[in-house]
C-alpha cells in the first residue's frame, strides 16, 4: 500500500509547473476567441441538452464505480455497491478539488481500509481498475487513428520526425526502454494475480468501462450537435481516446489545462470543429466532470479524518 501512495519528491513541483504552463496556454486560447463568443456558444445549447449531458456524465461515473465494485467483489471482499459508489465519488471529488498530495485513488484506498477491507487487495483492485479503464480507451484508438494520421502526416508534414525519433532510439535507448517495459509488465502481472482465475469479472469490468465510455462519448456528441457542429459518435470516441492518453501524462494537476488544450486542438484539427466550438465543449466537459463529482463531498471529510487518525496511530506505535 505504501508503494502505491508514494511518489517521487519532484513530481509535485513538476505537476505544478505543467499546470501553470497548460493553464497559461488555455487562457491564451480563450483570449483569442473571447469569452463573449464562448458564452454565446453555450447559450446556443438548449437547456434539455445540458441536463441530459449531466445525466450521461453521472451515468459514466456510476459505471466507473460499478467497475471497481466488480473487481472488489471478485476477491471476496464484502462491500456493497452503494459503498463502492460513495468511495468512487469521494475519489473523484478529491481529484478535482483537493491538493495534489491527496489523490483520488489514495482517498478511495483510505475509504476501503476504513470499511475494513484488506489494504493490499484494495491497492491491487485500484491498479487493475485503472488498467481496465486504459484497456477500454485503447480499444477506441482505431476509431480516430486514420484521421489523426492524415492530419499529422499529410497536413503537418511530420514525415521527417520519424527519422529523428529512430536516431534517438539507439541501442542504449532501446535497452532502457525495454527494461522499463519489462518492469511495467511485471507490476501489471502482480496486480492481476488476484483475478487470474476470474476472467468473467475482468470481462464484466471491461463492460462497465464500455458503458462509461458510451455515456461520455454520447454526452460530447450531444453537446456538439447542440452547437450545430455534429460529428459521428464513433469519431468522437476515437478522438477522445487520444485526449485521454495525453491527459495521462503526469504534467499537470488532474490534467487541468492539458485536457482542455488537447481536446481543443484534436477536435479542431482532426474533427473539423471550429476553435470556438472545441473550446466550448472542452470547458463544458470539465464542468460536467466537476459537477458529477459533487456527491463525493459528503464522504470525503470522514475519509480524511480516518486517514489522519491512522497516521497518528502509526506514529504513536512507532510504525512511521
């Protein structure tokens, strides 16, 4: 559990630097379009679409909670779905609003321990939960790969960049990369050990991921249609998968700024959406993500108190 929580000392400062850079770029993009235009675009969307978009985002979050519940239940850890949902929403709320030292997964883990669940198994379930979510998004990559490839190669003329990349991946670079890949797969293997005889649970968790993705993609497609800039939902899924992968880079706080910039650039250049429309959708997606996490505010305080009490008790007992 400790290895799951610990981070490199400099990661906090790097994320703050990345957040500042990304936020500055986002503010620049917004200043170029003008807040008046953004506000006008939002007003163009009918209220019923905004309400339905929020419902779809909440459905997405409940599917994420269901995915974790399925993984926990497969390890014979007794927890009800409402409790798993509470911890999931608490983690989402923490990731959006609390300082970077308190991550959403750490809050979920602390809440699981508070419910007397095994710490090691809970940690493994959180890792597998993330990996299953990543797997689901990777399956959506082909839906947007072709238009993204066309934009990068034909329109941007990035052919020469491949020669540079191949020269950088010399024998030493390849060796280090392969070493990291092997280490990553060893960790993944250890995390999946508890579910090696539970393929049905893993498939059900993946199905929950697809429900989450369908709800999210439907919400974006719904808002785009409200702006009168519709694109097929399959293309929405493919483009968002790239936004998701970019946001995974630990260079900002919860992806703030990075998600918005990536979504704006990809949906504008690859999806053919106007810059104004892409910025509007990016801001709306972030807003609905925050609103959907608000139920977690009711559960975070008790979890934080429990975390603090545990730290004090460990300190008093000499474990720290």
